[in-house]
C-alpha cells in the first residue's frame, strides 16, 4: 500500500491524463490555462480515457498542442520584463508562475516513464540526425551554467568538501569530456571569445577604442560581472554560429539542433537574471542603488541589440526601450551632481561618469579624453547606443526622441571651432553626431505636425520655416564632407570596417594603431553622407507627404542610391538599415526597386542577421500599396511605412 497515492477525484481529466496535480479551478484549471491546452471537466469519464489506443491518441494530441504553443509562450515571456512603473510583487509572482508553467512544459516534452501514455509520442531528440537518439545522449554542454566562468571557477577548493570515496567511483574512470563544470566552462569560454572576436566587430564595426580607454577589455570584464549580459552575449554568439551553420551544405544537423538548444537556454537564463536584477533594484529603490541601476541599463540595451540581431524584436522592443530610457532618466535624476569629486563644475552625465570611476582618479589625455575604467567605458558605450536606438525608434513611433533633452550635453559640440561632442557617434555607429541630431529634429517635427493636424491648427508657414531651417543645416554639413564618387577605384580605396564578413576575425594590432582613426574617417564620412541624404528624403516626406514623384524627392533618392553604390561591400549595409529603408520606401520604377532587392540578395546568408530582411519586406509592402493606388500622400509618412508589418519596426 505504500506505493499508492490518494488523488483528488475532482481534478480535470486533462491533468489526470497528464498525471499532474490539478488545482480544480473551473471552468479552466491553472495548469491547463498556463499551457493553453484544452481543460476537460465532466462528471463522467470521457470515452477516450479507455486505458488503450484512444487514451494514447489523446495524450499525443495534448503533447502536440503544448509544443505548438511553446513559441508563443516564449515570445510572451520575453516581452514581460517588468517596467519601471510596474515593479510590484504581484508582477514578480506572475513571473514565477510562468516559470513554473515553463517547467511543466519541459516535463511534458520529456517523457517521465516508459509506461506513461505520452511517452511514445515524442519527435526526434535534439542531438540525433536520424531521430533515434535518446535524452541520455545529450552532452553536458547543452545545459548552460547560470553564472559566468569567473563566478564558477574562483571558489577556494579548500572550502569545498571532497566527496567520500566509493568503490564504484574508484573502479571506474570517466572521460574528462563528461565532467562538470569544466566542460561547461570550456564551451562558454569558447563562445565568449566568439562573441568578442566575431560578433562584436560584426555588430559594431566602427567601435575600435583606444588602448588607453581600456580597449575592448572592458567587455570581458563586464561579462564576468553581469550575469544577464553574459548570457545575452552567449546567445548572440550562438545566433551568429547558427547563421553560419545554416549557410553550409545542409549537413551538421546535430550541431545545428544542439546550438539552437544552447541559444534558447541562454535566452532563458538572461531574461531570468535581468528580471531578478530589476526586482532587486525595485526593492532597494533607485536612489539607493547606483551601480545596480547602471548595470540594468546596460543589460536592457544589450537585450535590445540581441533582439534586433535575431530579427525578433517585434513583440518586446518598445517595452524594453521604455524601461531603459526610464532607468537612464531616473539615474540622472537621483544620482547626478553639479560638481565632480574634485569640486569642479560638471554636467549631469559627466558627474555620473566621474562617480563610476571611484575610487580611481581621472587621468586626462588629449582632446578632452580621459583614461577610462572598464565600468566607465561600458557606461559610455551603452549611452551612445541607447541615444542612437532612441532616435531611430522615434522615427518609427512618430514621436520626438525620449532622450532629446540630453542631446545638447552629449551630442552637440562643446565650444567653438573643431570642438567635438562628448559622445562621438561616428566612433560607435559610423555616423557623425550632427547627422543623428538632425534626424532627431526631423522626428520632433513629424510629431509636432501630427499633433497640430489632430487639433486642426497646423500652420503651413511654420512647417515650411522649420523644414527649411533643418534642410539648411543638413546641406551645410553635407558640403563640408569630402565628395566620394561611386567609381570602383574610389570605393576600393576606402577602408570600411563594416565591409568585413563575420568569419574574418578581429585583426587587432593594425586597427589599434594610432592611425586607425585617420584610416576609418573616409568610411565614416561616406556612411554619414548616406545617413544625411536619407534624412533629407525623410524631411521632404514630413513636409509634403509620401510623394515619391516629387522632383526634390526623386533627386534625393537618386543621390542616396549612388552613395550606396560606392560602398565597398554589401555587408556594409548592416550599419545603414534606416537609410536603406527610408530610401527604398521612396523608390520609383522597377530599376530602383531591383537595386534594393539585389543589395539584400548579395548579402547571402547574412541577410537574416539583423533587420535587413524586415526593412526589405517593409519597402516591398509600400511598393505594393503604391502600385494599387492605396496611398494617400497626406496621410502617409515614414512612421506609417515602418508599421506596415503590424508593428513598429526598429531598424537599427
């Protein structure tokens, strides 16, 4: 009798079939509701509960239903990062319930026993090309550790009790490859280097920090300290690896499935770690958690970049961007000071940067630069990318940038003559800060126009005046850039770090040399010219509506296409998604449309890495609407075009 268990007779028949505890909530129990499967209640035993073939068929149907909804649940979970205004305990309890539901899903997918009705209904296991594998064949490397290697290997061995000797363990020697955590750490260190040597140069090709500004070493330091960042970085490395595997001849099926399982596991750990960090930040309060707030901003910004790289940002990028912007704003509000540690007057953002460096002193370099600590380099890097993402998101949302009030301090040159802005975006995204400032101004103008139209008080005189002021500044800046022709010889002479394939490793020494900035300047100038010319097109759309046949629009689109032809490689397109999309949406005629389609085709397998394909899909929808005469020029603008997929597209 000891092996028998008393079960409630009131639970749903679905839970009884799955052999799960039912909370007996009617009409749908919590377990079935969480897994989004049919919950069957009845006073009489269903006909399919016959202990035979029909019962097994029903169990198989339930398992298929769980798997079909797995991606939906995963997407919903990624979009449930608590916002700054909703850090309540109830939100955390809901997240815990969802984690429990996820564990139940995994239990459904992995058979519990050989006599369970669902045990024969599974598909192929992840590591078998023929589908004949078993769960026991899964290597240890497919189960990521939840802490970075530095946190798992630095424990004092003397503090860890040794296992008692046993006859079985002493008589059997196990291979080192099956050991843990060495094997797990070895895999994670390998993918950490893939991230640093391949992913980072591919995603941020223009970022080549000076050796005295901590070089790229700060990235490794940060990964070892921040669990959410660590696993997000490994997910990016797995994603690039997956893209390259898919470009092979169709072999390596087992490797592909194992790598994909690894990627999903790192995703889960990263979002869980970020939720824990946000919860801890909420419990301590933003005013009492300076470094925790900085770390959360970095983690969320990295998460945004990961979602964009995977072209999987549709469901959650707005919530995550809102959280990062709110944290940044509150960081300045609660922790900025009027003076630095030495009592000198400073700006709010600079005071945060100065405080991060404590207890180290600031050592000045030339041209207003300083030797930076790893934490300072990280803060500066993620500030630059958050400003950039915020500006591009504003063009999609049809609103002014949320962080525009920080632009005078960070993106506007301080002083006269050759003065540089505090954040030089050219060193991060390959576009000079002034071009991004003008795009931000146009986004603000678009938001103003929409508001005025809604209230019926739009002044065309003011619209024309503001449009002319922005266009005048753009043309003045464009005239200051060197003119680069689209000839083959001119393009081949440009050193463009964004033109390298990701299989090309970070070459290192020559790019860290003192002349790197001078060598990369022509590429930054070319990219900036493309951004600025696309901004002119964007401005014409705000002023006149979506009218591709207007002479000024046709001239601007044609000029931008010629600049795209000057790029040394189609791979450079990955840093120019927004200009590519804006220009493509205004393309006229089959020849121009074929140019944009061909540019994506020439990317090869890398067209799935990032939002390139999404941008092409948007412009193709615009072309279809134009061909069908469905576009009202006065009602359509760039934000309308960028929302044709049913959600605002983040094209960064």
